[in-house]
C-alpha cells in the first residue's frame, strides 16, 4: 500500500507501507521471559550495590529492604501498593553469570539477527509501528547496543 502526503513546507512525499513479520511469536515469548529474568537479576545486583554504598542507612541490602518494609508495613506498604513481589522475586532468584550472559546473547540474537535490526537493514525500513503493549519496546531495549554487562 502506498500513501502520498504533503507535509508543511515540503514537496510531495510518497510513503510505502508494508506488512512485515519480525520474530515468530514463540521467539518473542522466550526472549521476553529471558529479559524478565535478566532484569530481576539486575535489580538485585544494582540495588544491593546502591544500598551498600549509602552514607547513612540501616538498610544495606535487598534482604534488609524487604524486612524493613515488612516491619514498617503501615507506612512502607500502603493499601494502594501493599506488595513487594518484585523485590521478593529478585531476592530469591539466583542467576549465575553464565546463565545471565546466555540470556543476554539470546536477546541480542533475537533483536539483531532475526528482529528489529535485521528488518531495518533487509527491507530498508525507516520506521516500525506497533501497539505499545506488543512487547516490541522490550525487545528493542533487550537487544540494544547500550545494554550494560553485569559484573
């Protein structure tokens, strides 16, 4: 399908719209699951580093934070947000460095070799439009060149 439009102060421009398939649905679900595990592992690592380096605080780790929240639940776990499931999940999840690196490599492969980057290069695409709840933004983030390696 082609659409012609005329932006202000520019000459006529033709826009070609094509329906393209990115990664298969199974690949997306697998990649998002690995992204979730990696993000939870990052949360624990990054939060522990941050809390350990605070100048003044009785909370020095994610485990301390969970306990503190329970001890002062009336203030720290208000009725509008009474849970800390993500903190508990991060505390209980044990992701080895090799597993974390495998997940990261898979995410990069799905994005770069079979997904966004590949589509942009193969089809000369400038823009990809998708609903915001499609998982596309998570895939772009996961495969991004600026993803930092966990130490």
